[in-house]
């Protein structure tokens, strides 16, 4: 089956049929170049030749009350992930300035935990203000925020809110039992209603099926989330998923392509697990797979690659960094 019809549908903003979705899921290795070219054409239609770069700082690490099975920061698992309270705002700003010098235009302040406690909140407000002053668009991933907290953070310059759904509603109970999926969906809706730029996506390779992948993409489409982070599991010793295999790069590329067809005009950002899955050898393929953005630098609890190598890859692909 060729990918012409699914491409045309995506360009028109229409959903593919089940048969067309299945053809992407089941694409053989020799069909991969054609599939990726098709997904890349949709991406180019909406985003031209620009690649959006973002970076994060792990602003508060570990001791999370939730039990997400993939996560090094859950207090339910025994991992080697660092544990520390919220970093001083000036330290967060230093990381932002380094990211700006490396080419990032968006900077995420990421913290473990389900909610933001009162004593931390003022620190976040100050950190957001300093990141904005460093010339970056500040994003936050602090867990669930109230409408009042969002208003205060927006007044300080907050641009974006990041809250992953992680997987489908159907599979979520296999991933986390300490909170309901609907709480995460509501957190995304609240941030969208408050006018924040919302990044919400998930993690792949945690035992979910292709149907779960499609289910999450369709929910994100319905929610009108503008930006979808795609993470691939790096199995962390001490978590329940420590023995899961790394995802096969060809499968990861099929996921990215499928998300481009299901979410044609949304930013699709490849984040955690990028280097672990693709290595240096195959990471160039990602730029031609339908992805429109990359997280650069280190991830939350795992190392990323050298930013210079990502920038070189982008130049060699004839693309350029998005200027905001
Ligand atoms: S993914 Fe987030 S909510 Fe879940 S355990 Fe990790 S830090 Fe906590």
C-alpha cells in the first residue's frame, strides 16, 4: 500500500482510515524510506524547514508521590536518580542562559511531583521571570496547577505548560495507580483554557499497544494540544520497567510518522530516549520522519547528546533552527 492517500488526507487535515493507519503500523523496513518521506512532506507543509529546539532543567528531583512505572523519580521505586528540593531560581536561570547560548528558544522548568506546594510556588514565579529575562520562552512542567497559580505564573512571563498524558486512557491503569487519567486530562484542559501553550504527549515502549498509541493521539487531537512531546523509554534500574527492551529504531520512526499523520499541524518534539534509541548513527533519520522539534541537552534523569552534534545534523539536513 502506498502512503499517498494518508499524506493527502493529512495535508487536508482529515483523519486516515483504520486501514491506512494499519499500513503505517505494519510498514516493513524496506517501506520505511517511503513512509518517512510522506510524513516529512506533511511536516514540511506546516513547519517548512525549521526545527524547534527546547531544553529543560530538572528543577526538583525525586520523592514523587506518584508511582508511574517508567519513572526514576517515583518514591515508590528504588533508583539512583538524584533527590533534591527546588533549585534556587538563579541556578535555574543559569541553566536557561546556557540553553539560550546553545540555540534553544524554549526552556522548560521541570519538577517531580503531582502538585506545586505553597512554599515552592514563589520560587517558580521568580524562576519563570528570570528565564524570560534571559530571552527564552519559559515553560513549566510542575504537575497539576490551579487556575490561580497559572494566572500568577503567566503574569511572571510563563509561556507554556507541559503535562504528559503518558499513554492512552485504556492503558494508563497499567502505568500508574496513584491518580486518575482524567486528572491529567483536566490539567491540560485548564492550561489551554488559561491561554497557555500546552505541550502534552507521552512515552512509548512501556508495553502499550499500537491501539493505545492511536487512542492517545486522537485524544490529543481532540484536546487541540499544539505541541506533542514524544519520549521513548530508557529502562531505569529499580523501576518496574527496568527489564523492558529498548525500542527498535524502525518502530520508533513508524510511531513518529503515524503521529504526524494523526496530528498533521501540531509540533511533534522528540524528547527523552532519543539518543538511547537512535544512537549517533540513526539520529539523522528523525529529522526526516515527521518530527518538527528536538529536545537538546540532558533529559530529566538521563544524559542527552552534545548540542553541537544536533546543530550540525540540522545544518547537514538543510534545515534551520526555528527563531521565535
Ligand atoms: S512521571 Fe511525574 S508524576 Fe509520575 S512518578 Fe514521575 S515525576 Fe511523578
